[in-house]
C-alpha cells in the first residue's frame, strides 16, 4: 500500500506539483490523480518518482504495511 499522504508531502516539500510528477513519469495529471486516489503505481513509475524526488527511504512510502 502506498502512503499517498507522505508522497504528497514529499512532492510539495521538493517543490514539485503533482502535474509535474505526472509529466516526469509519462502519464497525464488526471491519471496521476486517479492513481493517487487508489494508491497504486507501477514499478517503473515508482522508480522514476524515487529518482526525481530523491526519496531516501522509499519502503516507508511505497511499500507501507497497513
């Protein structure tokens, strides 16, 4: 399960908009918002977000336990 609350915080903290992150991972902002609401991203998308947002501990965001 993806901790979308933490992901939103990191996106904001790093000075990105969700639309810019969507563009970076190759999807539309609408698709990004849908994926955020479901908490589901593909492994390629996660990999790009980790890289562009410089996420040091991706496990706590992308592989969180409920």
